[in-house]
C-alpha cells in the first residue's frame, strides 16, 4: 500500500463527516450561522495545531505567496461551506448532494491540475475521472 493512502483515506473519512454533519445541521440553522460555527471550530483546531508545533520548536517557514494561496483556499472553502448548507437546506438528500459536490470538486481539481499545473494523467486515472462524470450525471437525473 502506498504510504500516503491511509492518510488520504482518513482525510476522506473526515470530509465525509464534514458533509454529513452539514446535512444534519442545515435542517436546524440558517446557512450563514452554520458556516460561521463550522469555520470558527475549524480555525480553533488549526490554531491549536499551530501552537502545538510552535511549542515543539518546529520551524514554520512562511512566505507571502503561501499566505496568499492559503487565503484563496480559505475563500474557496468558506464559499463551499455556505453553498453546501444552502444545497442541503433545499432538501437535497446527503446520498445525492454529497457525491455530486465531492465528485464535482475532484473532477474540477483534476482539470485544474492538468490545465494549470500541467500534470500528467494515465489512462486508468482518466477512466476514473470519466466514471466520476458518469456518476454525477446519474445522480443529477435521479
């Protein structure tokens, strides 16, 4: 097994919880309130990790470019959180909305990797992306 795969699967589990709990919360909160609570908790977790690293004496090299790109990622995830709350507030089932949102994000990130970063793609990987497209089409029709 590839050394990164268990960590990636744990990350997938965390993202599953993220989408699942947004689905549940959307029935009880306005999207803006849910998104703010989610972001405050996530920022607190990140801050605790940063403090821990600092206390352990870990070097924390920071660049302006890195901060700018992280800010763009934060903008993207903040908008994604708000929009996910809105989607689920409209009654979309988690079993449909989550695969469309996550699958669509995987597909678009792969396209950005190919076009902007000029990354390569094997036939097996291209087939996987094709299956994601087919899955999104099938889920959207239901």
